């Protein structure tokens, strides 16, 4: 084939169909003859934005259009007679070329992407369609390649992918950091609650420890006067053992309080509230605080979830109520009876509502919107961490599917818990 497509010469030998006239579009003269058509086709190939390569059956290049030269840097003269492997780069796997040749030799059309090398050594990516060219007898005489340079599109795609990956990595990193922070806060909150428990146990032990000390002193005083009889010894021992038994029961009762719940279970919210109140009992009594539980419905019911986390919430709210009552005594010289009222009922949505109210110092307007923020505290001096309410709200929302909110802030405070009841999901 001539290095330039010559419509006139290509026309020779072609079957002409003189009456065939093709109109390009309105306003253009119809093409007069096959010569016009071939001229048109020739120009199309010359001006094509797609690079076109024609090879013979051995793969020897017979024709390339100007777009090919523009992309690869090989002129028509340089390309003719060469094999398209002048463009081949190690970035395209040999298997791809193998498949390409197998397909077109079998009369099929191969479609795919090739990473090739220009004359100047630069890589470029082409989207290629390579097809066998058949003569009018159906014999393959040439191969035709139509190729589009997609290097910049690929670069944009790769850049997008890179950005995507780095975005994902950043999201991962930030999620990791947030989870670390949340774990840290959860641990801190557990420590705070643990501190409450140890404080409560210390209060419960105060009385029996004092009694134990008295028993030992009396035993010593009696022993100084005379040799202790078997009966006296037995009595001292029994008295001492009663106190020790009480102390060990306290430990026993509350030791399970903070073991982490492993899986969701059906639990009795009322029992949890009673457990938490009992833990604080002696502390409240010694601080002149009365806790009253009003159960307005038959509350022999179960809730799905994590009982120890729920106890942690109640303990937090009871601790806050106690602090608020003590605070109001200090600031306002208010020495009225401290009261914590716990109202429990089922609302119209069949959810369990628990209102925990106190007659403490209340919450001023200026901080009402901040009390659930992590690390917000007005108890810096006494070592408050300010994560009690934050964690309690998280537990209610995420572990128990309910909520915790402030219901009333004046003349004491009321916090409301909503808890779904019923079967495990
Ligand atoms: N019942 C309440 N009455 C008045 N103020 C309250 C009450 N409960 C909470 N607050 C206010 O909300 C703040 C945040 O409470 P939160 O339980 O999150 O932290 P904290 O009690 O200060 O510290 P921590 O729980 O670590 O001991 C408290 O410092 C207090 O100012
Ligand atoms: Mg608190």
C-alpha cells in the first residue's frame, strides 16, 4: 500500500456503485461519486483524532496516520516497514501481546489497553481496538489498529485513586484515634465509677471496723484484768466474726459490679437501681441524704443490654446528685434534708422512664448546655474528671438503645433515662 492513502488509486479495482450518493448533512452538496467518498474517507483518516495503524499479515507497518506520528514521535517514513513492537514496553505484560495476536490471527477483534513507549522513551497508555482487515473474498490481508491516547485520563484516574487511598488512610487514622480516645474515656469513666464504689465500700466498712477495734480493745482490757475464760474468748470471737462476715459480704456483693459485661443479656433495671442505691446507702445516711424509689407501675420487667454499664450510669447520676446536695450545703449554707427521688414508670411508648432528681444546687443556665461535654466539670478541686455524664449518655445511646437527658435544672436537678424494655433483639 502506498504510504499516502490515495483515494483515486484505491478506487481502482473497487466495485463502484454509481447511484450511491451520500449526503453528509443539510447544506452540503451530496457527494458526487465514489471518488468523493474516498476523498472524504482519506481526509477522515488524515484528520482523525484517533491514531490508525495498518500492518500486513507479518505485522510490518504499511500505513500510519498523522495522529500516530503526533503521539509516538515516529514519522510515517520512520514507521513504514517496522513492526509495531517498536512501541512495545516492559510495562505491558507479554501475555497481553500474545493474546492480542492470537485473537486477530483467528479473525477476532482485540480490545484492550497497552502501555507503550514513544520514540523519545516516554511511556504512554493507549486504548486500542485491533481488527483483521478482510478482502472481498473474506481473506485476511491486513491488520487495522485504532488507538486512542488515554495517558492523561489514566493519570487523572491514578491521581484520583491515590487521593482516594490517602483519604481512606486519613479516615482510618482519624477513626483509630477517635476510637483510642473513646476507649481512654471509657476507661477513665470506669475508674471514676470504681472510685465511687471504693468510696462506698470504705463508708460501709467504717462502722464494722470501729466495732472490730472496740472488740479487740475490750478483749485486751479484760485480758489484762484476768485470764480470759473459754466462754469470754468464744464471745469475743463470735462478735469479731460477725463484723468480718459483714465486711466480706460487702466486698462479695460489689465485686461483680464492675466486671465488664461480655455480651448483651436480659437484665432487671429495677434490681440494678436497687444495687446501686444499696452501694451508696451508708454514705448517704452519714451525709443525711434520703433516697426514695417510687415505682409507679408493676416493674417486674426485663430490659435487653448490659447490666453493669447500666449500673455505671445510675451510679454516676447518684454520685452527681450527692455532690450537688453537698455543694448546696457549702455554698448556700442549705442544711435541709438531702433528698434523692427516683421515679420509675412506663411511658405511652412502652419505654421505661427513670427520673433521678435531687434537691441539690441545681444547674445554672450558663452551663446547662455543656454538662454532657467530655471533660466539662465544675469539680476541678475535688478531682472531678467531667466524663461521667458524657459516658453515661454514650452508654444509654449506644449500648442500651435509650437516652439520657437533663429534665430539670432549677431547684435541684432531674435527669431522665429512657430504656427500651423487652426481648433481646
Ligand atoms: N445533679 C446535678 N446537680 C447539679 N449539677 C450537676 C448535676 N449533675 C451534673 N452536674 C454538673 O455537670 C458537670 C458534669 O458532670 P459529670 O458527671 O460529667 O462530671 P463530674 O461529676 O464533674 O466529674 P466526675 O463524674 O468525673 O466525677 C458537673 O461538674 C456539675 O457541674
Ligand atoms: Mg459525675
